[in-house]
C-alpha cells in the first residue's frame, strides 16, 4: 500500500516532518490555518519592513540531527549571535546567568547573605517529593532566591500561583541549573565545552539565528518541501478527523470556505491536543473528552514598539521581575539580528504580555496596548516617550500548554485512548503533545515520527524525547541518543532515513 501523510499545522514540527517525508518521495500535504505565515509560534512577522519574533527563538540544540537540519535548510543565512540577557528587579538590572560580584553589589551584603543561608537550608532540609514549581526551585536555589528571581516572572507567565504549577515545568525548563552551577559559571572562567552535549542550555553564550528571523528558515523549508512535491494548504482549517478501517479522512475548510476531504494512510498532528480530540469522529469516550476539556493553555500577545535607537540596552531580552508592570519580557530584535531593523538609527522592541484569551489585556484594543507598553517601557527606564514613533500588536492564542497539577493525568488519558486504536496517528510538537518543549524538541518528535512512517514500524517512541533534546529508544533494538547521530538505531532504518 502506498504511504501518504496529512500533517496538521505548519510549525517547526509539522514542516520538519513534511520536508523529511518529501525527501523520501512520500506524498505529504500540510494544512495550516494561518493565511500568510508558516512557522507557528516560531514565525517572523513583518510590519513596515520591521521583522520580529513571537517571542525570541534561539537556534541551539544538543541534537546533531537538528543542527544539521537547520544548516541544510539555510546553509548561508544563519548568523552566530552572542547571547545577552538580564533580569530587572527593584529598579536594577542583573546579568543572567548570574554574576556573583554583581549580585553581591546590587543586592547588598545582608540580602546576599540571606540568599546564601536560605540556599543552605534548602539543601539541608529540602522539600521531599516536590510537586510544585515553588517546591522544585526552592530545593535548587533556596526560598529567598526563588522569591527574588523566579516567583514574580513565573506567575506573570502562567497567571497562577507557583504552588499550582507542576514541578515538571521547572525540571524541563531549567534542568541542569542550580544555584551552585550558576555560581560556578559566574565565578570561574568559562571553559569551552567539548560538545553541545556538555552545555547547560540556560547558560549558553551564543546561538545561531537566521538573519531575517526564525520564520525565514521555515519559509525556505516550506518552499523546498513544495519543490520536492509536497503540498501546503494555507488559510485552511481542519474541522474533522476520522479513521475508518485503518484509512484516514481529514475534513478541512479551504481558503474559499469550501469543505474538502483528504485521504491518507498516516496523520501527523501538531494541532492543540484539545482540538484534535474535540474534532474527532466518532467522539471519544467521556473520560477522554473530559480530559481534553480540562487541558489549559496560556495565551500571549506582543506589543512591538519602533523607536529611535538611543543605545539604552543591547540585550537580546530582559526578564521583568517587577509587579508594578504587566510586561513579562522585553525583546530587542536588533540584537537578535541587525537585519531585522531596516533603519540603523531605529530599534524595535517586543513587549511580551502573557494572558488568557478574553481577559482584560487580550481584549484591549491595539491603541490602548501600545499606550500601555509605552508607559511601562518608560517606567522601566529603557526609553523616553517622545522617542517611540510607532507600534503594532500581534496576538497568539494557545502559545503555552499549561502544566497544572492535573495536566499529566489528562494527557495520559488521551494518549491511552489514541494509541490503543490509532498506531498511524502521531502527535508532535508543543501543542500536539501538550508538552512545553523548545523548537528543537518539537522538531525531534517530528523526525522520529517520520522514521516510524518510513520504516513501517513504530520503533521510536516520540514521547521519549526528553527536555535536553536527547532520545532514548524504548524498543527492543536498545538505547540510542538522537543527539549522537543515531549510531545505534537498526541498520535498515538508519540507511533509509539518515543521509
């Protein structure tokens, strides 16, 4: 039987899968709801020739296959950029990663001593079986540093108490980093790591970045996929997915609002898990439907301000730990790539607001949001109001799957309902798997799904891609690490997929 694949979503996971399938001469169709942009949350939006991300996207991975993929797509357009970020706390800016002498000087001896003693207490008397973000970070940094450098920002991001956020999120986002590792990196001279495997992602000094933003890479990826015979349907939205006698039928509304159907042998979905379950026919069992309804998402909007470049900050981004303003993070897109700003006398800042669809921030009109962002930027001290000349707003629903205390059980219920019946359905990417993964993690789940499709065997468990972009095979062929080039995968799969 000839293999054909429908992919839902043209984000990093969906386009990675489409490109690799097209290289294997497997018919593939990607359905994307956005009328203009590919790349999902990793797209690059253009406003009056100013380019900006929907949040910053570093191109750094511990997986060689991912790094090689980026190079293959954009061999001549990837810049090496220095990483520079800071934390804004109580009117002061702190380098991040932390600098020991700077923290001591700006916090003062008494506060610094309190932080150190709090850390010692946490190490001697840790929270046993940490279940919340607050528990996990306190164990690794101490309660005092948690309250200074983690609590305010994290609660802005998620819109709920750190006590209600699962420890899984902390373990995934800041794995490998503790107060000790941060202090060692702050005090001792940096030694060049032997490989990307030896780097703590939170502490990397540099990263690659497309000269026109991450969307540039995904636009080229889409073009190359089409050139190899793949199909990309923009401004099209999936309305129903069903599998009848092992064959898939995917119904979607095209750009003319016509209902059409695609047949396929396999489906790869990066759509929000909640939507996939909701739109499936026949309906899933009540437990699965209820689990899907209980999955939560955090939405996001960015207010882009275009202003005269007075050299007030040159970081890539700044975390805002100040409860007096709602902005959570500020991007400086000129520091990501100078080519994203068409006028060298100007700069372009991204004021990031984390919200829920329909709340006061989300529902504010663009003019009010630009006014609010301008006032907050001035309050922080990074601009004068008269230097801000223009702005725009971009909203991103379902930007972050929420890791509340019930998410894991709900995801497992849905996984069990899907995997038991549909071995030719693959969930990939951040929203597809309801896993807060990075761009490279999302890509890796797609790579493994493609390997399964090409080989005709589900030898690779996409759910075993872990937080450090490493992969441990769960099948009988033994353990392998994708980051080392899949040296130990079955020879037949290796020969048919890896070039």
